[in-house]
């Protein structure tokens, strides 16, 4: 199935039969990626007395409870409510779901004991393009990202100036294959989050904070996906929460 779309006086063709899923599925196995010092997700049948919600144990249906944390258990999309005193919901922040996106690959630079994606790297990777969404693939692109336990590993992160630059480019949606855009242990500064959302005071939110901008973390972009322009379908579950598990899907533009 093919479709034609128009955007800013430009016509693109996409093949809807060839979606590129860049989300990581959530499982209750040791292969599930983990961040922020929590245990793996729990997926188990409901038990009420002698009744077990599992067909293999005599029930008419499989009837599971799922316990997980969107921030620590896989691909998720969050709004500025992740860092503010007042409650804001990703389900209210994200009202459109298709965007022109640019996939870029960047090898983080060594800065002391850290690996950092810098403003200059992002600027060079975009080559003057101003997409609605940016998909950052960090190098090396090891498949272990799909099952890694990131806790206490000091993963690479985004420089504050890089996040500011992305905001100044009016890019609304930032997707990255790391557990956070910020350093794992940063004393709660969250500089990249604040810079991207333009949050100046988490206790008294400024009027020009970016309510409609989102950050998606813990994606995985296969090596077969080349850098370049795509149509992004950013799918979330309808959680009234600061973050939701999500399923970003790319379509190659022609």
C-alpha cells in the first residue's frame, strides 16, 4: 500500500507496507532493557483463589497483569511533566502523530569520564535541515542496546547546548537510543531535558515552556536504516501520565 503526502509544498511518496519499527518490545525476561536501578517487568496471570487467568491452566482466557515503569523498561515518550512540580500528561501533550523526521548517526565524544553528543555534532549531522523530529542513533550501534542493563554504567548523553540547539531549530520531537538525554548521575540538574522543553523553573512553569514537545528514549535504530529523511508515526498508549510506552515507526520518503 502506497500513499502520497504533501508537506510545505513538497510531495512525498511512502510505502505503508514497509514500516520500520524503532521501538524495543517490553518483555518479562532478562533480555528486557533496564535503567534506573529497577527490576525487570512483571507479566503474570491474575490469581483469584484457585482460579488462574491462563488457558494452559484451565481458564477460558489469558488474563495477565503487567507491572512496568515506562522510563526504565524500554521505549517511552515523555512530556515536560516528567520534570515539573505540576502534573502534565503525555496524552494531552501529543495530539498529532505524523512528522517529518531526520535520522542521524553520531559517535559521542569523550569528555573526561563521559561520552557526550555535542551541539557541533548535531549541527553537522543535520546539515541545515529543519525537520519536525530528530532521531539520534548513537555509535557504535551495538544490538546490546535492546537488552542492556544501563544502571550504574554512565551511558552517553546529550550536551545541554545540543538540546538548546535542537530547540532553537524548532524541532518538536527528540528521539534517542539511550536511557536518557541527560547524564545518569547529574545531581538532578536535568540540563538537556530543561533546555529542550525550555523549562526555566520546574516549580513555577514559564509561559514559553514547550508543552507540545516530546522526548522519546530507549529506541533502537537498526543499522539497515540509513541516515536521512523519513515520515515518523509516533504512537503512544493513552496513559494520563508524564510518560507512556511508545512505538515510533518510520517510513522511508521518496
